[in-house]
């Protein structure tokens, strides 16, 4: 088997007395889209921060693109990009200046050309020369994702990439994510939108009470779901029903 893009073994993390991650294990295959689902406060962002070396874990091991997150954090950082849960654009700069700044920080040639191409791809050409502070939430989010693609990282972390976006923009972001994976980029995404995982992910993992309680393809997860009891109507469970059944918040339908 080829080396996974992410390998996580017995990862643990506590904040003071609160044990958030109680031994998390999973792998992400190179070039695949992996979706991490979990309720609010489950620890999704904590995992993203640990894997992107922004936060130290307490125990366990993890590698990202073959680099150990504890002993080779610089190599990890150089091989990834991160779009956080809250947009990280500089409000004082224009959209175009934001992209150019990151391209320059990454020592890329032709930063202006890169900026124009990315802004066009995300439908921001008309707004390119306006300050990001005047952008709508959706525009800011698009700019944020565009910025994370600068320099073509091998692996991209998207923490709730479409929260607050209207359905049209959400579909646009999905398209971009699919294109990225088709081009060989590994995508690790967290989401509250189960439809998003259903649409995008090659594998879906559910984080609940500090552990991964389910991990598989959509069809594998569907097999975990109890058979429909209705005799005459064969109904496929949605991922939402599977999720709620697995985390035990609602009676299975
Ligand atoms: N720096 C911190 N100090 C103390 N507690 C923290 C810190 N960061 C996270 N936590 C706690 O850890 C738990 C997991 O938080 P995390 O942000 O990882 O959840 P999440 O799954 O991303 O939730 P959401 O869906 O709301 O984004 C929460 O109980 C949170 O309050
Ligand atoms: Mg979060």
C-alpha cells in the first residue's frame, strides 16, 4: 500500500480537565477527500490544529505527508495549507493584495498573474481592487480558500469551508475541492453539512466523545445503518440519518 498522506495513532489532547481527544486513530489516502464529521465541540478543529502543527498534542503520534508532526513541524508546514474555521484575510488589503502578499511570502514567481488567475477562478475579479473589509461573508470565504491554494500544496486542510455560504457558492466551492483532488491534492475537510461529506468525501469519519466511532466510505457507513423497517418502501438512509443513528441522538428512522 502506498504511504498515506495522514496517519494518526492514539492521538490524545486535553484542555485542563477536559479530555477532548481520547485516542484518535485514522489514515487518509493520498489524493483522496477525507471528511471529519462531529457535533459542535467534538474536537474537529483541535485535530486540524494539531495536524497543521498550530497546537501540541499530549500523546500519540501523527505524520503528515510522511513527516512526523512533533519532530518535523517545519516540513509539515511547508507541505500543507490551512483554511481555518474563521476567515484569515487581511481586511485592510484588497482581495488582490491579499493574494499577492501570500504568493510573495511563498517566494513564487509572477505573484500578480497568480492573483489574477485565482481571483477569476473564484469569481472575485470585479471585487479584486476593493478592500476585503467591504466583502460579504461569502466573498471573504472564497478569498480565503483562494489564498490557501497559492503554491499548490500537497495537502489542504479545510475547516468548515462552506459555513455561512449560500447554496450557489457552496456548490462552487465543492467543484473546486473536487478539482483539487482530481489533480492529486489530498483534502482533509471538517464539516457540519452532512450533504457536503456525502457529495465530496471518499471516506467519512465520525468523531464522537473523543474517538473516531465510524470510518468508511459512504456505502460502508450506510451498511452500518439499521435496515429500514418499512416493508414496501425501500428508502436509502441519508448521511444525516446515519450520523444521528451512530451518535445516538435520535431514534433510527
Ligand atoms: N484553547 C482551548 N482552551 C480550552 N478549551 C478548548 C480550547 N480549544 C478548544 N477547546 C475545547 O475543546 C473542545 C473541542 O473544540 P473544537 O474547537 O476542536 O471543536 P469542533 O469539533 O471544531 O467544534 P465546532 O463544530 O463548534 O467548530 C471544546 O469543548 C472546546 O471548548
Ligand atoms: Mg471547529
